[in-house]
C-alpha cells in the first residue's frame, strides 16, 4: 500500500514538473505549488516512518537473537544514524 502511495505521489509531482518543462506556467499556480509541497511533506513523513519501523525491527531482531546491544557496536551506531536520517526527512520533527 505504501509503495502504491509513493508511486501515485511521484506521478503527481512529475506531472506538474512536465507542465513546467513544457512551458505551461499556468499549471504552476501558487495553490498547485503549495499542494505539491504538501505531497512532498507527506512522502517524506511516510519514508521517515518506514525507516523508523525498519530500524525498530532490526533492533528487536538483534535483541532477541543476541541480547542487549552494545551502544558502541556497528549495528547500534547504524541504527542511530538511520534514525537521525528519518528525523531529518520528517517534516514534523525539528532537525
């Protein structure tokens, strides 16, 4: 379902950019630009949540297989980095 949402959103964004590339500036009214920006925010929000869900699953899997993670381990550092990237993408998080 998320993949279909992403494809639909990408199609909407590309359609607006195709109008712009074709020189049809009327297609880029302020409300269209604002709408596209909101769609991009939704896209980034969904991607950030997907990253967080994945890192949680990785952490949970490691915990169940190997017990508590060493905070300095390569996996712990990667999880922290990935979550920082999720925060950077998320329009609802000040980063």
